[in-house]
C-alpha cells in the first residue's frame, strides 16, 4: 500500500522561540508549492496545560497532519493537543532534538521530499495515567508520567504495585514511569537505561532514592502500574505528564498507569535511524573516517 499523501497541515508553535516567524513563513511557502492547505496555526501555551479544546477539528480527514515547530518540548505539547489523532512531523528549533527531525536550513529539500511521499512513519508507544479509577479520563504521555514532591522538603514513601502485586516502597523524591521514547529524557538524567523506541517495555525509576541498592526496573508495556503514597504525604505530591500538565494529589488518591491503546505516528525523513540519532545527539564515538 502506498504512502499517505498529506493535504492539510495543523502547525503548532511555541511563543518566544528564536527564528519562529521566519521558519513558519518558510514552511507555509513549501506547503503552498505542494498544494497543501494550512488549516490552523496554534500557539502552544508558555506555561500550564492546553485548554479542553485545543482547536483541532472534530472530524479528522485523511491527509491531515501536524507540524511541530520548536524543540522536543514543543513536540510533546503537540502530542498533548493532537491526542494521537494526527501524524506529527517535527521541525527542530531547540537544542537537542531527539524527536524533531527537520532542520530549518534544509527545510525546502526535506519537507518537499516528505510531501512527495518520501518519508518513514513510526508508531510510538503512549502511556496513560490518572488519579481516579476510570481510565476513560486519564491523560496520555509520550515520554513519561512522574509522581514527585511538589516542593522541597523530606523524601516521600511511594508504594509501587505491578499487576496488583506489591513490589516495594521507594523512599525517594519521586518515581518516573517512562516509555522507550522517554528513556532519553528525564529518566536518562536519573540514571535510567536507554531503550530502543520499538521495544514493548516501560521503565520504573526512583528519583534520588535513599536506598542506594534501588535500580531502574524494566517491565512489559502491558503491565498495570499503581503508585501509592501515605495520606499524610499526599498533599505534598504532584503528578505530571510529559512535563506539560500537572495535578496535585489529595489524601486517598493513587496514581494508575497503563499502556494507551492509541499510538502516536511520527513522520521522519527516509534516512532516519534511532541508533544514529543516539550517537549524534549524545556525542558517542564514531568510526574513524
């Protein structure tokens, strides 16, 4: 079956990003030359969550896609807005750019190739989590869901349960539940392993644990995770999804996390390779020329 041809674009931008106006203008020019309509340009909030209705149409048509212009954080906010309804293409104006592929300097060539059908589509695992028992209202995340202290002070005791079985109590500043995509983000800075994005696995990782023998735990992606904190500590804790949205806990609440049924589709140039991306971004040693 042939590649989907893109016909209508929803562009997501971050305020105060250097070079944003010139890059968006260049994108519009390339899209126009390929008869692709710009349906909307959405400005991502500088702080806080998206409104309940982020502006996407109720009915998504074949050929619709999203373009995220900024860094990895901008793409994560785009995922929050799109909610797996549209494939996403990233234009990198950030510093690292694990998730954003296209360079503004090569925009004409790279974007034109993608609009002509020369691209790779990759389905990335999403997780969902919430503080109530009904998963229908849970929020989704591409990188991670984090239960952590909302302010400074003492460590918190966090009970970890997997598929209804008690694992341990973490005395730590928090716990990260990460996808393979998120393994190069917050989890990596806390000493977690790097997972290939195609792996069906999740990472459970304590943040600054008191017990030095605690290590990251890699589990099957279909596992059901529950994180509990004592009632006396609940109001000092918060949950955040991809660093984009956050909620404070109340006494008696626990955090449930499972794999989401949906996958987000990321659009890449044809030469995209996740191992090469790791080597380049993390500055690993390469072959001698």
